[in-house]
C-alpha cells in the first residue's frame, strides 16, 4: 500500500496497492496479445476513439480538476484547464494529422526500369509502449506519448507518478467510455524496482519517460541491455533574455506567469532571467510589484492564485536554494511575511525574486522547481547568450524583443530545444517538443511526433516477372 498525501492540508487523500508480480505479468501478456488487432484497426477508427476519449474527459474536466488540486495543490481556478485547453489542443492536433503522417510513403519510379515495381515505406507500430509520466502536469506530459502511440497502432501501459494515481484511473475510464478495445490501454501502480524490471522485459518495445535527470539515467540504465529506444524529457533551467527594445509591460506579465504558474513546478518554467542593463531596474521593479499580487492560500479557494508545492520536502529544496543564494550575496526582494500562509515545515511557500545573483548559486544553475527566479543584468546580446548557454540543461529559452531578426540571430546561438520570441512556458503541438544536453533526447508531438512510436518497413514489389 502507498498513500497520497494531499499538500492542501496534509491529509491522506487516497491509498493504493502496488501491483503484484502476477498482475504485472498479466498486463504485459494482454498488451502483446491485443496489439496485433489494434494495429490492423484503420487509423480513422483509432482517431475516433481518441476523440471520444477526449470528449469524455472534457465533460468531466471539473471533477478531474478538483482531484488534481487535492493531489498536487494547484489552485482549483486553473486545474481543469489542463484538460480543457492544453490536453484538448494536443489530442486534436495529433488526431488531425494522423492519417496523413501515418500513411504509406509511396515512391515514384526513378526511371523506366522501375515501372514494373511498386515501392513504398510503411510506418509499423513498435508494439507495447511503456509511458512513465510525472505528477506536475500528469495529463499534459502523458498525452504527448499516449495518444500518438495509440494512433500509430501500439498498445500502451501507463505508469503515473504515485502522487497522481487517479489520473491513470481516469484515463482508463475515458478510454473504456470511448470504446477502446480491452487492454489496449492499461495502467500499473508499481514502484521503481518494478519499473526497471518491466523496462527489461522483452515485450516492451519503447519507453517514454518524463521526469528528472536522475530518473532518466535510471530508465536508460534499465534499457541498456536491450535494443529498444527511449524518449527522455528531463529537467530544465529555462532562461529568458529581455532586450533593451522589449515591450517591458508584456515581458513582465508573461515572465512572472512563466515563473510562478503551478508554483514554478514545470520543466519549462522560467527559472532565470537576463535583462539588458538599460532597462534592468525598471524591469525588476515591475516584476516584483506583479509578483507581490499573488494570493498564496488553500488551492480549493477559487481566489487563490498560488498554491502549495507538492510536498514539504519539495518546498524545503526551494528554501535551500534561496538560502544558498542569500548566503553568497543575493538579495531577496519579496518579504515572505507578507504571505501569511508561507510557513517553514509546510509546502506553503511565498514566491521570491532574487537579484545580485550569479552562476555559482544553485538557484541559477540547478533546477529549483519552485516559485523563485533570479534576475541578472547583462551588457549586450553576446553576454546574454553566453549566460543562457551556461547550463547543463537545454529545454526552452525565450527572447523578449521587438526585433524578430535579432531574436532569430540569438536563437540560432542558443543550445535549447525550443526558442520563443515574446512568449514562454507554452507547448505548441505543431512544433517538436524536444530538449538537448541534460534536458533529454527524442521528440514528441508535431508531424515528427509519430516517428518515435513507429519503425519503417520497406515494401519492394515486382508486379510482373
């Protein structure tokens, strides 16, 4: 048994039993046995199932939102929109392009000697896809793999983070309501050791993991003795650069939200900001003023805009990063006492803005994963690029400017999977979601997003002898 401790009030919100070895074996056996039939199901029917699954979840999104708030502490004012907006956008886009992107690639005859041949490349499903999804955006992180994998003809086993077991169970309900054949989608509540054993099992054809760098290494290690691929979306320390010509009001509004939404618990949250020295003081003043407007409180209160972190130990890590920065000379601009719910020994933590920071500090070099950001002045674009790249992570980076040409020039120098201009902390499903360095490898979503879940199979047919 394990317990889900709600960060809202420290109560036990749910209890679940880990799957037995026999249950794991049964799930793997069923996944393999049903996948072949699903592979033969027309893509149009797979699409219809996924759209019906989405419709069921949207219909029940408010219930899912309250459950999510109780599991992770996100303010209830925002929780349901993970399904209604981002989740729905991704499902619909991948469904829209599935028939085209999964169609056979026919080859034109190269010369007259080829006219007697039919040649094409078919995208074959891999088999059984294991999806390992995190707690912070459990719907959004999981859908990137689950829906494309199913559309491509694979069966899926989902292992969700133990903080959010209800998400996996609601997926199962939604797919059942949508008419997905039994066992094409399954979930397992299993621990790390069991996950490693499942990855090693020859019936698993691909592993899609979203989580920490340490977790990614563990996944890679478990898969190292087998010739299967792994998709790894790992940590981030995402930077922003505000140029002197930026629209400061818009930059402040968006970057405060990018740093503080979901209490900063996002792999692509803004964690460090570099501001041209000519507008630095004005930017910091506006950033602090807006940050002070957040209401930290019980996330079940619709007026709350900043909830607790997921666990007290997560909040303590953020506190340690802040303390490390202050000890090394940083200055904290937010008076924590003005946020009455912020208390040591609890997951409730005030937002924080730090200046006089540098890259010797944890808050500017390691993933903090909390409602805190460090802000540094820079002389020019070159210094900004050097500092933005001075990280072992490379998920996203944003440039704030009115000069698109300058943004492209800067973006070309950035070591990152996504470059934004005048926006941040958003995943466009039409674009490839990918990272570099310790932010992982592989790609989900976009027209490239089916490649990870399929293998090419060539057909070379001589029509007459």
